[in-house]
C-alpha cells in the first residue's frame, strides 16, 4: 500500500462502503469524486481498487490520460476491458467459463478492428456483421445479441453493455469470480476537456440501460468539475452566448436574459453533470502532513542527521511554503531535487557530507526553476514595527498567475516569513554621504542560505562568519549546473 500522505484512508473507506451497499442490493450506480488537479484523487482510486479486488469484483481501471491518443474513446475503453478479461481468463480453471470469456474477447476485438478500419466510427454496419461472426463461434453461446442493419453508435454501445452484463451473469453463477463490474475512471482532468466529455458520454451509454432506466454497473470517476464546466456549457449550452448576455428584456420578445451570466453557466453545467453522475463527492486538499520529511522517502538520509536546526528548516519549508501546492506538485518537486542531487553526486571530486542547508537551497532552486518558472529569489531588508530590529528575507519576483498555487499572496508571505533572519544595520561614511550595510551571521540555516543568493539592487549585506563551507559551495555550484541541464 502506498503511503497515505494526506490522511485519505477514511475517504477510501467511505467509497468502499457505497459500492458494497449498491452491490449488496444488486444495483448499478454512477458517481464521481471531485477535486483540483494534484489533490490525491489517483491515490484514492488505487487504494480503493485494491480493496475491491479483494472482494472478487471485476475492477476495470480506465486511465483517460494514457489513452487520449485514441480519437474514439470507445476503442480505448474496449482495449482496457480486453486486457482485464485476458488477465481474468488466466486465473479461471473452468474451461466453459474460459470459452465464454473468449467469445466476449472476440466480440470486443471485432468492434475495435472495425472502428479503426472505418476511421473511428464510420460504417458500423461492418462491425455488426463482425459481431455476428464472433458470437456465432460458439455452438451454444452464453452471450448473444440480435443485430439490426441500421444500428447506430449508440446501439453499438448498448451491445457492449449487454454482452458485458451477460458475461458478468455467466461468471457469477458459482460466486467464485465476481458479482459486479466496477469501472474506475481516472485522469479525466489531464485530458482536453472536450475529450473528457466524450469519454463520459461513451461510458454512460455502456453503463446505463435506457429501457430499464437504471445503471447496470458501478462507475466511479475522478473529475475536476470546475475545469469541465466551461467545456460542457460551450459544447451543449448553445443558448448561453455573449449576445444574449447583453440583450435587454424588451429588445426581442422571448429572448432569454441572464443577470448573472457566469452563475447560469454553472447551473447548466451542474444540470448536465446529472446526466452522467448520480452523486459527486468533493475531495478536499487534504490534511496537514504529520511527518513532513516523509515526502522525501528516505532522501533525507543523505544529509547530516545531527544538523537539527537545518532539519527543522526543511520541515518548515514543507509545512509552511509548500502548503499552497497540491500533493502531486510537491512529489514532482521532490523527485526533481533527488534526481539532480543524485546526478551531481556522481562527481567523485565532490564532498557528499552535507548539512540540511544544502537541501534547503536545492528545494528553493528547484521550486523557482521548475514549478514557478522564475529566477532565483533576491535578498531584501525590512525592519520590525518599532524599527528596533532588522531582518533579511528572500523574495521571488513577478509571481502572477502561477499554475498550482491556491493563493499567490499568501504563498509569497509564507515564503518570505520562512526565509526571514535577523541582521544588523551599520552606518558608514562615503564620499557621497552616509550609507548602511547589513551584517548577518551564518549560524542558523535561515541566514546561511542567503550566502547563495544575491541582494536586491542597492542593498549591501556582509557575512560576519567564516563561510559558507567550501565543500557545500562546490556542491551547490555543480547542482545548479545539473539543474540547468534537466530543466
């Protein structure tokens, strides 16, 4: 089991209970979990799937992002089903059941072949004939379907549903295979919104039986509702347009006028979502991580364990600075730091006995270069409210519209507070008058890291201790060269 970084286990249990209840009363169900990109939806689904497979459900995992290169999503969906049935067939000793799975495999494969042959959906009559041949391969077929020569794509999807349902019934006779089909859909929010909508449509027609007006299987999707709403309105909400937005009520009788255009779009989007999902459960951004260094997954062992203040500074970086980013970005940042560090460490001339100071600088550099796409931060100076103390802090310039940050202003404040350290203020005379410089010690990590960044124009900072450590300077210089190559 993967490490539960965000305390999601109770949420996984909730989803498991919902599915178990529906299966117990032999009901299908379509629902979704909704959260922003990187909030941990994929982790939730993976953990849930493990639980469900232990209960002998047939769990079909469909990753939209991995299959987006198929213009027609039905091809990808059927490919995933075929892969799952092939795995299932290997573990079933009963020859009769294996044969019946084989019939279904041929049926689904023929659909894919015909779709591709006819350039993604044109000429489905060929597919119908192929379907007949596949089903006729068994003298006493357990899976059957009467075909009409004028069947459309919608009817073809219904044929997929019926054959999958009959296969489910056949394999569930002895209660030793599975009792229900669970289709789990992930990475919808990484696809183009229009493609994601098409995926939802195809899955809906496979899972929902219009004759009985109910779902035949259980479908669970991970979505980013806010991103999909705009595309749904654009694609299906034809009456929502700028002309109608600014049309006065008495300009044209019968005109639809909206005082709050954006709210009407959202309402329409929510209405359309109901066609796909009976329930949408929000996923929060997660609880605060109890052990921040757990994200490093052992990488922290590369640094001096006796460096207590440095370790605390790294922990605060994760809890205070990275708190504004989704988990996926945090993990990608850590992966980049580890990769650049390990490549740099291959240089045998470099000293590998490093303090946590080095890790702090690596984290800052990777955050700026890879996530924020900005230059290194600069050193700035400020005084406290009563002007009795002086401080130096780091600031990252031009932070606007940075993807992944929930609150840019709050992030800026948190980063500056995390990097803040006390300094002095010494006046001296020059030929042009009096000037000031700010001496600072390198004893604490918050001060030490400033030796590796430049002050803003006009600010003079001077180190009052020997240092920084030459071996760490050499390592950071090499690390930055490695980072320039990687990013």
